[in-house]
């Protein structure tokens, strides 16, 4: 029987954002692992290895600039329990004031030929707030999507095993007075990879996580030692 104990909330955590940390601390019914002070691909690989090594059937991946609603992981668990989705995500606004959301229904046009080069913002064709409201008003709560942007993205074990995280393209970035190799648009590469695997991703439109879009200057990369922190759930919800 699949239970919430088979899931782990995995958080890329290079920054220290008070409101985000408070939302994480409130979540007490699911195991949590944090990859601290790491570049994105290093963080994802650390989280992925932890989830697989400890036998979790699903890893819920998210960033550290989202306020995580208390029941969000539970809703994703219920979606998987009812429908068996291999990838199911929540969503956020691209920026706090934006009407654009970090999910798309359609694949970016001619995407195969755009690998290893920047994809421009307008090419994504992000869903907007009114699109989601329209679905919800019709009683549609789960939709198929192409692009998922790490707003609590539950990934099944077999998909995790096959996925090799990398950026859509590679660049350099200055963090704390040091240049690093930066994997850009890892979420786009993930969306592209699972589509190539023949896996359809879905979004639960009731799982909304506010996105703070905090600047890179707050990162602890290069200032504090990279580490993985595990937090065992504190109570059962059943």
C-alpha cells in the first residue's frame, strides 16, 4: 500500500529566507531533506541520491524561495494515490506581481533544435492566472502540462533513476565574489527529458505556492559548507 511515508519533500536550499524556513518548519507529517549551500545540479543530485538510497517511491522537489502551504504535499499524495501520476506538480507565479505562472500546456515550438541555447521568455507561453481560474470554475482541478517549474514537483522513483539533471544550457555566474559554472533552466531540461521518456506531467491547480523570487545575493554558496540535512516527520496524519 502506497503511503505518505513513501514520499520525501526535497528542498534545494542555498539561501536563508525567513518566511520560507517558517513554512518548512510547520510541515510535520512528511520526511524532509534539504540540500544546503549547493549549486542547483549538485543540490538536485544530492536530493535524488538521498531519496533513492533510502527507498522513497516519490521525491517532491522544490526551491527555497517558495512558501510551502501546509497541506500541499498531502494533496500531491492524494493525487498519486488516486491516479498514479508519475510526475505531478503544483505551481507559482513567475514573480510575485506577475500574472504568468510557471507551467505550460504546450511544448515550446521546435524545442529539439533549441537545445544548448537560451529559450526566450515569450517562447514558453506560460499559463496565466485567468487560465487557471477558468479551469477551476469549470470544476477542472488537474491538467496535463509540459513545463514544470519546481513548485512542489512529485517525481516517481523510476523517473528519478533515469533522470540526469543538467541545464538547458551552461553559463557562468558570479556568487559571493566567485564565478561558478551555472546550469541554466534545469527545469526546462527536466520537462523536455520526461517528455522524451513518454511521461506526461500533470499539475494540480489547487496546489499553489507563493513565489518570493529572492535575489541571488542571499545565497550561502561558497560561504558555508555544502551539506544534506534530513528531518524525520514529527507526526502521522492518519
